[in-house]
C-alpha cells in the first residue's frame, strides 16, 4: 500500500465525529444566553452535550450533588461511547467529582473552572493572589476546593445576595432573566471581593453561566478574568492542536 492510499482510509470506532469535547449538563430551564456554557453558539468548535436527569442546579450547588455521582459517571461514559475524547461539566461545583469521573473514563476530564486557580496564581507577581467569584459562596466548601487543588485560604465571594443571578439560576424562581440585573450581581460580587481583599491580582469565575459578564468585570476592575470559556478553549486546543501552514 502506498502512502497516498494509506492516507485515504477513514478510521471508525465512534458513533459521532468532529466534536471531541463532551459536556455534562445539569437539568435546568433558565435562559442560556450567548457566552453561557450551555449555549452551543458560545463555542468556536462543535461540542457534545448530555443532560444528567435529576441533577438540578439546586441539588448540585446547595446540596453537594448527593447521590448523583453514579449518574454523572454513566453520562460521561455515554459521551465517550458517542465519540467524546475529553469530558467537562457545566457546573464548577462538580469539582467534587473530578477524581471519580476521571477514574471512570478513559479520556481527560476537567470538571470545574476552579482548576484554573493554581495556574493563574503562578502567573501573578509576589504579593498578589487569585480571587474567586462563585454563584454560592456559602456552599462552596473546602471539599470543592481540595478536589481540584485550590488553596483553602483563596478569597471567595458569592452572588447569593444579589437580586437576579442566584434566584434564576439556582433557585429556579422563574424561566426568564434580566440580563443587566444579572450583570450587576456579578459586578457587585467583584466589588465586594476587591473591597475585602486588596491583594487580588486576577479573578477566576467558578460558575459556567458567568462568561457573558467576564468582559464587564475586566473593564470595571482592570484585572485579568478567567472563566470556563478560557479553560475549555485551552482544553480543546490540546485535543485539536492548530495545524500551521507549511509545517
């Protein structure tokens, strides 16, 4: 067989092709605007989604995802069977399951935007540290941080005292959302974070619904902002490295 003939052979073994990243989704009904992880137009590449039935934001964020690990493992395995070459999730609180899901599937797993905290910290000058904005500061526990190597003394501020973001996304009080009010909740959390901790040099957003507001945060406070969008673009680049012309 010549080299040219060898190159023309298409390889099988998967059900779906062209979308190497699989995303485990919570079951929710709130609007997923562009920039939200659950809006497929957010991504500059195709993705595979799998909604984990019964895994509501309230159960995962406020109640520690109790009893849901088997469901997430089964869903991850299903995405791999379909063709996913890596797995992520659409809730930073699923950092709790990082080690278990990674052990259960044969592909790379990145459960939470919080995994970026240590990476970002390494970029900062002495005397500066990373601050985290989360959807629920009161329920982001040491266990969530430990699972992905985030130092326990990392400054954290939540949005649960806001007027829109938390009650729509976590409490499911309605199926519409005032986007500007949600943006203000994120900006208020940023203001609180910086008022409490004057040594913040960069911000990591835990919640995968927060990327639509990252640019507003960066513009308001002049600090680098990292979120699930920055992490997943990095993650995907390893799955499909850029092919440079002439190489």
